[in-house]
């Protein structure tokens, strides 16, 4: 083995001889290849994996240690999950990965987990993951911020069992006509479509993205006024993301960054 390879292996072994702690890991939208390198390394060494099995695909478990304790949590409450975390880290001195779908900063319910872990004096770290809107844009081969057309991305949801603050009501956000990524809204799609149509033209293209990154993913691009009909036709009630954006039909628009007339710190203009 070369000395450089030996040094790299030694470095990784030292870095990931992890202490007893909770690692809240974003598992991405579903495709195991979209996990971060850090997430893969943590999965490879962690003693315990808390696995949100209703939202994270089984294939990701293939990256775990063969002797790791795998605990499925789809049917468990926060109190039950927290008790497992405290027991494994404090009492058994084990390292624990808590796998969440997508990125933990979006609709992952980690706020209360972190608060309770801090109260219990349990160390934890958050590892980001790719969100469904990013994976969907890649699949669609679009940029959601097109110069001269749209420069803002809004990530939101419609009110349902969890209320959205009045200041973030969908119709008011739609007034910006930005690239709007709508999570957790398939069960209320008629209401969502009506509110979006208050501000977006009926022919605005939308992408209906089901289980992005999973083997059975579906992506349909339809006009906004067909959003509800398509959702019902495809029988989508969960794990569905809507992207409403003029960028989906953009055929022009150029960033100043690489324009020959634009100068910046690293390049003079060519005019």
C-alpha cells in the first residue's frame, strides 16, 4: 500500500472513531448515491441506526455496519425515540445515527428532537442532505433561478393538520410568482391549485414529482390548471413535491457571471 493511501486510511479511521453521540443525518430524497460522503462514513461506523422506514429506502441500510443495531421508527412517538437515543448514548456509550429523509432543515421535525437532546445533555450533530426540490430540478434539467425571469425560490406547504402562519399563507407567497416548491400538499391539492391560480397564469408549467430518487419515481409536467386532475389521476396522496415556476418553460436568459462584458475579481471584461 502506498504511503499516501495509508495516510488517508489512517486519517479516516481517526476522524470516524466517533464518540458516543447522536448524528441527525439527512438521507436525501431516496437515491443512496445522493448521500453526502460524511453521511456514508457515519453510517459505516455507527453502532445504532434509527431508521425512518416509511420515508427512507431500505437500500441505504446496505451502507451500515453488518452488526449495527437497526431500529425502525415509523410507528414510534418522539418520546419513544428520545428514550432510545438517551439509553444508547448515555447508558450504553454507543454512537447513533438518526436518519431523516431529505435535508434535516426542511419539514423533518428535528427542532423538538434537538431541544430535548440538549435538555438531556446528549451531544448531537446535524449532517445536511439533498432536498427533494434540488433532486427534482436536476431530474428536470432546469435552473430555478433564471436571469431576467425568476431569481427567488420559495419552499413552503399549504395548511393542513399542521397550520401555516397567516403571514405565510400560500396565496400571499404565490403573489411573488417565484419558483415555488410546494411540499406536503397532495392531500389538499384542489385548495392549493385555487390559491396558486390567484397569481400564476393558468398555463404556468408545474412539475408534479412523486418519490424523487426512488425506483418508482414519477415526474409529470402539466399546466397549473391541471395540477389537481393529474394528482388524482396518478393517485398521489403523499411523498409528492410540486414545483411551480416560469423557469420550467424558460428558453433563454443568461447570467452576467460568465458574460464577456462582465468583469469581476478573477476576470477582466473582454469589451
